[in-house]
């Protein structure tokens, strides 16, 4: 069977968790990946199969971990045009258009960003050991802008660690209904599944969700709308859209969290664009920042508002 076998002797010292020991010994793999390998029975301690990641190691144990070779996915590469902002041997940064789904899911078996990246960079196949190769974060279907993918396991581990430790800075441009309570501010509100409709997210009590906070500042003010720069400091599903609706300023064009009325502006999707992404590329010592200009459909809406305001 293709793959690699890793053997370790645990040094004596303070007791430590099995998964933490392996994460330090095999930095090319994410901790989640190692935990899944343990759960799948790929690890032996003193020649006995162990499936509990939290096993306490006392020192002196002999460990064997088998890492299967990346499995070929069932995804078929598709020649979908990509706007590539940056690419090297480790990562690819794409300016995703609105309407493009990021990864395969129910109702979207084909034509996703992952299919397109597989055609452009076949080496990402199997990275991460799942059907979403190279993926470390996501954008909603109708959100345009920057998304980064890893092209190898080491790069994926590096990016995952940065996202989990909140070291990646993401900046969005959003046009919202009305005016926020202050020109610049912060929304600190727990997000979880909407108890009344499980496909939606909602602000919930701390016990029923995960902490989430977003910072915003006003870029431009119109009579009935505000153009904001929003920086989500956590990465919850639909975070910006939920937080803006929570403060009474839903994102313009948001059919899920917005006002249930006929759109007042010529837009067929929500006005949310991932404009800037700052992160540390594998092997670098300083952050790199990537930017994507506002797409034409959103710029048209802004131009319409400016004309109305002058009139």
C-alpha cells in the first residue's frame, strides 16, 4: 500500500497528549489531519492500535504512524477561467467572481472553484485528504473577491494555523442599508445556527454558538445607505451578513438576511466583496497583502448612488 510509515520514541519528561506530540513531530500535517489518522486506526503505541487522540504519553512509548498517500479525488478538473492574483509553488490567490461556488456540495457537483483550480494546478489533488483539496477558508457563492488555496500539505498547515490563530487579516467592502449606530465600530455577537431555520445563521446566546466579532469603518455615506470597510476578526459562516443585519444595517441585496422588499438598487446579488487579504506566505518572514478591485456590477451601484446624491 502506498504511503509512509513514521516511527518515534517518546522522550521522558512531562506527560503530553498524543496528538500534540505528533503535531510537533510532523509539522507538515495539520493537527486535524493527524487526529483523523488516529481515529482511522493508522497509529500504534507499543505495537497496539490506538484511536484516541487525547491519550496521555508518559515517555518511553514507541509510536508508529502510517500516513496513506493522498487519495485521488473523484473531482474532474474543469477549464473554468480564473483570475489569478498571485501564485507560487505553495499557494494560489484567486479573485473569485460572484456566482461561482467555492467547493462541491449538494446541488453543486460541478462548476466550482475547486474544479477550476484542479485544472490549473493539478498538484493540489488530495491536499488535505478530503474532497476540498487545498481549501483553508471560503467565500459565499455571491460574494466576490480574494480567496487563497494551498498547493501542498505544508502550505495548508501553515495557512490553517494562521486562520485559526486569527493572524490572517481579511478586509471586505460592503454597502449596507441605512446607517450604523456609529461611523466606526465593532460588532461583538455570538453566531450559531438559527433555531427556526437551520440553513441560516443567527446571533444567539453564547451557550448556543461561537464567539464572533467584526470591526467596521465608514468609507462613504449616502442618504439611505452606507459604504463600509469591514474586517471580520473571526471566521464564522455568513459572519458579516449576520452582524450587519444584527445592527439594523443588512448588506444591500442580501436575500437571506436583508429586508424582504423589492430591491431599490440595480443589483442581482449582495454587495459584499473580499477586497484585501494579508497573510504570511510559507517560508516568508513578513506578511504579503493582496488586493482585488471592486467588480463592475458593484461599482455601477456606487456610481448610481453618487449620481442620485449629487442630484
